[in-house]
């Protein structure tokens, strides 16, 4: 008996067995159900990139709250090089040691570079080797400023890496959704992710698409009971984003289900010796130890290079986040944003919309609860606890307590799978998303804040 031999009639496995089979081969379905929405939405983003400078309704940003990182030499690429993209590409361009060291001497950002986990910039740097001139050093500037721009070719590599990761993530998402609820649900789930307003970050030089790829593969391998591959994907996720370490919890839930079903009471006499069964159980549980190694490895690097393994955690304080009760971020985000109603500033609008995003998707998560399997439920709980219990509430003059909420929702995977399973829920989310996506894209390419 090996680690994959346990019978697993979980909710996900039941759906796999009940999924309708289609006679259409896989690759034509992928081209139609993944390629078509992907290409159409990315072409729409290209069109916005070329024309949004004339969309005056989307450009103004009161108090000039716009990305101030220096543009790259190519004006079109500069329209996608904003905000955190600057941190990622500086680390990629200068290498881990110099990338983290040359941009930490700024008291305004509290060693902010260390908050950006290394796997995405390292992949960008590895890919940039293929493009001459892409790895030219990113110039540094005096403390308190944002640093010089990277080569335009490095920005191009960052875009390519993000989009390749997004394509692979959508393919894995399609396979996961299809195995659970059939090709129709898979097609709708992919469409929802392509249309959601902050899908922009899947194509920008951010780590979102890479983290989403590891997340989807993690759940896909959990469903297939490929324990070591699931653990390895969890490791890669925790090397990409700090919250990847929490994938250990849904892993343990899935392992508990498998072990519970394979308990001695569920086996027929003579099915296997106790030693063999115990060994198989150990092989199921052992891969969970891989998941935190991404964070542990990053901490070890910081300890060896800087003498402080928790420098990444200290860096996150630059965003004024602190532990709080789970409802405080939503309540304070709404009340603080409405203090000057009806004359709301742009930061107040951001705080209000992020709080409403959280409220709406928290309600959707509650509705979805009974239709989500236990590993998915565990992930949703971890997601909401992590997101809501560490809001930016330490500065009352800053109303956006749940900053980047719309972007964080991209990785609420069990909810997207649930939304895609319904023919009426999909258009209810997709239609408003398409309109907001155009508005967000216009703001993004004009250096405005969208998450």
C-alpha cells in the first residue's frame, strides 16, 4: 500500500466521479474555453493601454495619489510599471543581495524591499538572462526616494513571466474546475477570473499570477492525492508570498480526511499489515513539512546576509498593519471613509470600496460554505482570518483599512470555483466586472491606484 492508495470519497472526489465526460479532446477545449477569454480580455487591456490617456474620466486622481516610480525608457511599458512592480524589478535587476540592500536605507519605507518574497523576482532575473541588457543594474538614488528605473527590457521580461504564469494557472484552474463540476463550470470559472477588475495584476510585473499558479496546482494535486506534489507546490507558494505558508492547514485537513476514511474500521480483514498502513500514513503527512520551507529559506537568507531572520516581517509594518478583531477593518474602513460625506476624498473612496469588497465577498463565502469541500473551507477560513485580522487600522487618518482588498480576492480560489458552478451566478459577477475592469485598467495605465 502506498501513499496514494487510500480510498478518498471526499466531496471533491465525489464530484470528480460524477463529472460528465466530454467527447471533445482536451486541447481544443483549452483553446476554446481558456484561450478565447484570455486573448479577448488581454486584447482589451492592450486597447486601453493605447488609448487610456484620452479617458479623462478615469485619469484624475485627487491629491495626486499616483505611482511616483520613475518610468522606464519605453513609454508603453511604463504604463504597466507602477507601484509594487518597482520593488520586484529592482530586486530582479540587481540580484537578491544588492536588490534588497540598495533600497533599504529609507526610513519612510522601513526596509520595505524585504516584504517582497524572492521567488518571483528570481524567476524574472533567470528569464532576463536570455535578453541582452535586461540585467543592467538598476541605479540607486538618495534615501527617501524610489530609485531609478530598470531597463525597459527587464520590464518586458517581468510582463512575460507574469503572463506565462497566468496562462499556466488558467489551464490548471480549468482542469481543477472540470474535474469537480464539468467543462461548463470550468469555462465559467476561467471567464470570471479573466474579467474580475483586478485581473490586471495577473498580467502586471507582480507576483499574483505566480502565486495563483502554485495555489491552483496545490489544490489540483490535493484532489488527486498526489501528496508530495501538493507539498512542493505549497513550498513554492510560500516562497512567493508569505501567506503561502498557511496552505499547510488545508493540506492537513485533506490528509485527515484520507486517513480517517482509511482507518482500520473502514478496511476489510487482511487488507494490509499495520506496519504498511502506518508507513503509508506517514507518507501522507510528511509532505506537509515542505510547505513552510519557502518562508524558512527566506528567513535563513536574511539571517545569513543581514543577521535578522524577521526583517521581512518588520518590513510589512510600513503598511501600518496591526492585529485587530476581524470586523474592525470593515467597520473602520466604512466609518472612517464616510466621515466627510458627501465630500469624499479619493483615499476615502478607496477605503469605502475595499471595505465593501470585503463585505460582499465575505457574504458570498458564507453562502458558498455548504458547497465547498473541507480543504476549501479551511483555506477560506485562513484567507479571511489573515486578511481581516491584520488591517491597516493604526493610522485613523488613512481610511483604506483593507488596502488592496480587491487584489487579495484574486486568490480566494474556493469561492471562484463555487461561483463558476452556477449559470446565473457567473453573469451576475461577470457583467459588472467587465465594466469595472475597463475603468480600473484606464486608471492603472495612468499610474492610478487600483489595489
